[in-house]
């Protein structure tokens, strides 16, 4: 989300509309110069006001445009008679992040930033990845504002820091998997669950899975798992059948090839 402080506040519809028109006109003219290859129309997917008109907010799913808006150097001092000031976002999209791998602990994060800023002008921030920390080294994640510099360092694949050649790789965030704590199924959370039963909140005293008796509150779950097991079994049987057919076809071709070789050998004799 982009959040811009406005002074004086925007408190009338006419002022709001005129402000966004003038703002987008200024931004687009400069954006097209810097991103000459960007042919799609640019704009915000949604915008609104906060704090009685003191803050203008907007969102967009265009990564290039969003990264451009995150750089306060792209903003004028004012739009019309409204002074504006960007509130820098605390985080940027993962699309522009790289990992510098196995940076020795003797080299601080600030040392890495200082050396990189002499070669790359659009570095937004850098942070140490705690989960990668070892006694002698760790990974450092670096976020860029401009995709051209992000692509450049990825293409090179390496960077020299204090005389050491360090590998650079793409940052891949861990996948976010939603598992409902009510029905134990994927794709949603307990708050949004539509299931009329709960199989984990109030477990029964008897273990119905081992006793062989039917439990009323697990019937739907049992049907789901039964159908999943049947589908998995059918898929395995199909794979086995295809494998057997392919094996027979290969054996047949092999036997024909051997027969051809034998006939050729007899002719040569």
C-alpha cells in the first residue's frame, strides 16, 4: 500500500478528484521515461483517504509501478497547493529480493550495504536471515527498488564483498499453506470454515478410528478421506497398467530388433 501525507487535508470530493488527476499525470510522465518498455496503462487499482483527508492511500498490482511509487525521489514537493510526503513502506514485494549467500559473520550487514550501494543505486534495505545463521556465516537478503538492477545482479550470479566472491540467488519466500483447525482440510481457516462438524476441537472419548464404530461427527470427514484414497488407488492402478503396457511394447521392439540382427548375420555368412 502507498500512503502519502497531504497538507492541507483533502476534504472535498472535487479537491480529491483533481488531486488524483494531477498526481497521476505527474507520476505517469516521469514513469514512462524511466520505464520506457512498460506499455500497459498505469494507475491505482483502488484509492481512498485516511485520517480525515490527511493521508492519501492507494494499491496497485503492477510491480514496476508500485516500486516506482515506493521511491520518495519520484515525488514533487507539492501537487497544486497540496504539499505531499511519502511514508516509506516497511517492506517491498519479494519479487525484487535477492539473497547473498554465506556471508562471513566478520562482515557486517552495514559493510555489505556500503559496498553494494557504490554499484547499485536502488537498494531499499538489507536484513540478515536469522534462520540461516551459522557460527561462521549467514545469508543476507537485499531488496531493490528497480527491477533492472535486481535482474542485473541475478544475471551476474556473484558479487565481491571485501575481496570475497559471494554467490547471489533469487529469494523465494516459504509457501503459505492454509490448514483449517476445524476440519483439517486445506485452503481455508477455521473462521471461514463451512463444515457443520468439528473433528479436532472436541475429540470423543472413544477412538472410533480403531474401534470400528461409526462416529456421527466424523462421517463427512470419513467420506472425504475414503474418496481421496479411492482416487489415489485408481491413479496408482492406471500408472501400473501404463507401465506394464510400455514394458510389453519395449520387449516387443527388442525382440524384433534381435530377429532382424539374426537375419542380417545369416545373410552375411
